[in-house]
């Protein structure tokens, strides 16, 4: 476990705050249950030691599935921590969950989903992808097999994911927000997919945006946003942030050397 306090780009500015709420946000997981499990244990220990007056909040920024080896296990782990009741859990929708739902609705989008790691998700549910990506009949059968293999609580999980969660001076989304548009008026496509326009904007948003979606070697805190996607499926580094009042602390789990390549 690696942890460090984050320094603000402009220490003279008013720092964002959660009020008195203790909140944790976890970046893109992409099937890396081997990283998520120890991170959740460390978060639980930290929350117990913090003795918050309210139940701590645990936010997941989306992209639980695809690319990594255990998408099903990741969802099981989140459902388990929800059921335990020690945290208020707020799982957000990522573009990869959106692709999964689109495949269930229309198997003809299979080629696009497979290009972005969908085969690993199918495999985690015991479903074999079609041999030919252009074979429409085969993909319809794969969709039917996936529907049959998908536990009811997993289907419900994917369908109930939030697009945004707001705590104090922070707004949590998967990809980002469109500059110049209020948080209430953001389009779902932007919340799940936006990159260039959001990342290149230096001006303030309505809130400090905590997001994933765009991987970087290190979490990015540039004043108006905090990016937590450190490419866990490829790098073996899963990042989270602990927020309480004006305090920000980075939490990370790093896979043993060589484990990242084995998990691809």
C-alpha cells in the first residue's frame, strides 16, 4: 500500500472541502480484482481508524469491466461491500459499462466492444466470444449466452449505475465534464467519454471534478480536477483518493513486479 498527501497547485487559493464527510474515490479497475481487494481492505482499515460520525462514502468512478482478467469478481466485490453496510457506496457508470449494456441491447456492436476489451468480460462470465467478428448470427447467440450467464444482481448493478455524485466542493464523474455547461445540464455522452475539451480546460468548473477514464502514470491534480486512472489493467497500479474536509490523500496498490503483464 502506498499513500501520500496531495499538494495543491496553488496553495494560496481556497482549498476544496467535503465539509466533514469522509469520502474515498477509486479509479478505473478494469477487471483487476487482485488490486481492488487489497485496496478495499486498506480503505476499510483507514475508515475504522478515522471514527467518522457519518458512514464513510465510497465512490467508484466506473470502468469495472473489460481488459483485465476478472470483471465478474470486481462486481462481486463491490456488491459485497455494499451489502456489508459499513460504507455508503456510490458506483458510477463508465463508458465500458455503457458498451456492455449496448451489447446486451444490440449484439451488432460486438466488434466495437471487443476492440476495447470486451472479450475479457465475456470470459469472466464463462462465455466464449464468436470466432468471427462480422458473424451477426454468432454474436446474437453470444449475447443470449451472456444474458443467461449474467447474475440478476450483476445486471441490476450495471443498469443502476450513477452518472455523477456530488459531495461538498467535489463532483465525481467517470470521464469529465464539458466546460461552460452546468453540472445539471451535462450530457451523458460527455460524462462517459469526454477527454480533450475537458482535460485542456484550465478554468474553474462548478466543482472540483474527480474522474477516471484517461490513464496517466500518476494521478493528476491540477486545481480544477483530480484524475485517478493510472491504467491498472496494464500498469498494475490502482489509485484512489481519501477526502475529508480540506485534506486529500492518495492511496495506491501496486502489483508485484511482473504481475501486470501476466494480467493483460
